[in-house]
């Protein structure tokens, strides 16, 4: 039976990127039934948020289609009182992400922002969360990690939002590797 040393485990974790862990990715499936209140829009989409609290950046990517209305604004709301439920104020730029594709029923978006700049955040979100861009970044990262943030696409037909989805952690290859290592150790322990 092979015995793993702490050094070899540390090397595997470091090579996998687990030891660095600053970049965390979240994903949401967007739909009308996920809105609050739910609606019957056939529109769908996917949104991704990558936050790096070491580099102080946040990247938003989204693709959507089939909206009944034409897009007006889009942003991320945070933090809801309960995970994966409810509503919250806008955390990101208001009224919308810069260069968001407005006036369309389908489109895509990809933009990265510096989280140390006040312009990255809704001023009300900054004020409510410590008063600085870095405290807003920390509050936003916490809301994402807790399942208390959602991506919302508003349209001319649904002013309160046509499609939305709560952002959930995307497992990374490194975290999957750690889970696999944990399973391996658990199996080896049971065999003894």
C-alpha cells in the first residue's frame, strides 16, 4: 500500500492552484420563472462572475436570448436575506453595466472591472457596506459565497427584471482534485 507524505500532498495542491485560491467563479442560469415575482418569459441566459480579491478585479460574462421585451439594464443584486431566495438592492454599477447591450432580445456581454474603484459599485452598496470600494468588494464576495447574489436582466416589458438567476460557486479543477484526494484517503482508511 502506498503512503502519501504531507510534502507530496502539498505539492499536488500547490500545482493544482488550490493553494492560491484568489480567483473564484460563480455561474447562474437565467430565466423568467426565477424572477421575483416569477414571469412566463421564454427568455433564457447564463451569467458568470469571476472575482479575484487579490488582483481586485471582477469579470462579468453573460449570454441571453428569447426575451419578450428589449433589454434596458442589467446588474447584480446583493445581498438577499436568505441564500438563493428573495430580492436585494443593486450592488454593481447603476443603472446598468457599462456597454451593456441595450434594446435587444438576445446578446452577450464580457467586461472586467477594478474593484478598488468606486465606479465599479452602486454608491448605496458602498455606503451600506463600510463606505469604501474594498469593503464593498468584501461584502460582494461574501454575498456571492453565501448564495445571496443574483444576476438580473431587465427589459422594456419587465421593468423589474425579465430573467434572473442566483450565482452559485463553480467547482474548479483544483477543488475537484482536492475532493478526489479526500475520497481517496477516505477509501484507503476504510480498507485498513
